[in-house]
C-alpha cells in the first residue's frame, strides 16, 4: 500500500503490545525487497508436490468451529502459531474447497491473500517476517466443506454423515475444513473447540477439556499436546454412545460407537476393554505408549476403511462388531505412523508394514497362529510382485505392496537377524525417533548399527527391488 509509510511504525508498536513483542523481529515492506522472499508453495514430497509449504514451521493449530447439521455448514476461525524458517515476504497455506474467507490476519494485522490452484492460499503479510521470528495467522471462514474423492486413494477430508460429519484426513483431506501446512513433516500440537446443537457429541484427537452448554448449543474442547501430522488429525460429530475407561496403567481410554449401529448390549464395554487389552500388549512389545490417552470410534462413515487417527482411530463399520486384528493394526500405528511419521509418502511401508505385522503378532499372541505361518501363507498367495516396497508410487500407497510385502520384509528381517535383535528393533526404533519423522534409509541404517551387520543386500532385495524374493 503506497502512501501509508507514515502510519506503519505505529501499527507495529500497537501489534507488539498485543502479541507480547511477537512483531519485534518483523520489518516494514520497504526493507523486504533486498532479502525477503516467498516461501515455497510445496513441501517437496514427490508424490504430492502441491501439499505442504516452505518457509515456516507450525507449532500449534487452534481450530474453533461451529457446525450446523441442518445445512452441513461450518463457521470457523483457525489460528496458527508458526516460526519463519527464512526471511518471508509471503507464504502459503493449504486450503481447498468452497469455503469463503471473511478475514485473514498476520500478527493481528489484516493481510493480503489470494487463492490459486487446487489448494494454495497465498498470504502476504503487511511486512516481512524475519527468519526465526514467531508469527500468528488467523483465518475466519464459512461454508459447506467438501470431501475429496480421489480415484486411486478414495475418500478423505470432511465427510458428511447421516447425523453429522467425520473428518478423516489421510493423505490429503485436512485442508477441506481448516487452513494447514498439509505435509507429514511439519507436526504441531492442536486444540479443537467445536460447537454443535445440544444432543450431538464431538470427539477428536487427544484429551477432552470442559464441555459447556448455552441455550441450544454445546461446545466441546479437545487438545492434542503431542506433535501430530495434519493427516492424522480427526473430528467426529454425531450421535454416539461414549465409554470411558483406562488402559496401560491408568491411561485414559475413550471409545465411542455410533448409536445407529450400537445395537448389541454391552458392546461399548467390549470395544473399550479390547482397546485397553491391545494397548497393554503392544506397549509390552513396542515400548511406552506415546500419547496421553487412547481409544477409538466405530462409526458408519461410508469410506470403506479404518484410519489410525492419532490417539483415537476411526473404524468405518455398519455394525458394532469388534475385530481384535483390526484394533491391533490401527493401534499399532500409534507407534508406527503416528509417533513415527514418514518424511515422504514413499516411506509409507514404515507405517503399514509395521501395522500389518502388528496383526500377525496379535494372531500369534491371542489366536495361536505363528507369525511364520502367516508369512508363508501370504508369500504363497501373493500374486503381484511388481513395484518397490520403499517407493510404491503415488497411486499405490494403500496397495498390498505396502501392507503385506512390508510385513513380509519385517518377518524376513526377523529370520535374518534373530528374535532377540528383531524385538530390540521393535522397541528401540520407535523410542529413538519418538514424535519425529523417519525414512526408509534411516530405518535400514538403524538396524545395521544395532545389529552391527551389513544388511545392504537384504534390504535391496526386500525393499528396493521388484519381484518375488527367494527364501
């Protein structure tokens, strides 16, 4: 804006008071030209080049959202606390669909913004943001969120249901209902404050705060205080039967079943207790559970999958039946996929291979089916051996290539290095990288250091080469 240099200094002073000195590291637009530059409009993931953004690191999301089941509309404000990782003249967030922005501020001051492409929200703050300086972005918006229906990857994002909505964000759905740096390697903490008509229930990641009712509206508060990737964030609004219990030495265990499918007496307790049992057992194998509560949600969402949303997986079912194998898979993800999250989507076998192996271990522990027997059956029955486990391709991140062959690679590793070393890997790998991002290369190097063995040929065969490995 030309002709307003006279007042710019006064605005900075006012904003410094409001944000406790947050703006001290900023500088006027006139000083930006020599060294301030735009953040990248992508995070560098080869499978999803438009997802995520560069130039900053998010520390926290505060999502405040009111939902109307009559119109399926939301009215929301998301506030993002971030730190510049370069001298920023402008930066992007991911935000998609028909939601209309009514106001956008950076450090309390109105900021310019445009929307381009499928999901780019391009923000120009009123002055440059210096590298290392914290800043606050607040976006107010409203409308009816739209789910994503990807031909190869299925449904994700905000999915309307008969009694409300469920948000399932893997891999590219978070931006359908809140502005976000939607990349696996920019984890943040979350608070979600959701207002709905009284009578509906809201569940989300983490731990519940106080619930308040005013008139015909009830507000639920949830906090995830451990770092979380955006694809693991979750929100469920609807008519639920909620069961509260404990797991793993007093860990809060909050489970819920949609009332429309909760037709078997006592099923809520079965779901809660089975969740607790699996968490207790997996903690004995993988080490301390990484989050401050656990649980799960069984709901008729219509997406045809379960998802390892952080601390509280969602199981899409039309009945309230509890499948221990499935719980072992999704709860195993709390260590492998949630606490440890791949840097890039090509490394997703580090999620799904370990979670599938959790199923095999569950079968051995509770149903007396040896893991090697399961391995032999899968090895014999698998028909498609094309593709690389460690680089399946964008449209194949949810294929058997990632799940079954990933689990087979782990069993082959167990055979190669022996039980003692293998179970040391299962405990020490998630402990060493707790709440971090990991790659296949990091994993192979970790195993080689732990075992003091050269396993390059083994990993090349099982992770990087297509074709059926010889036993």
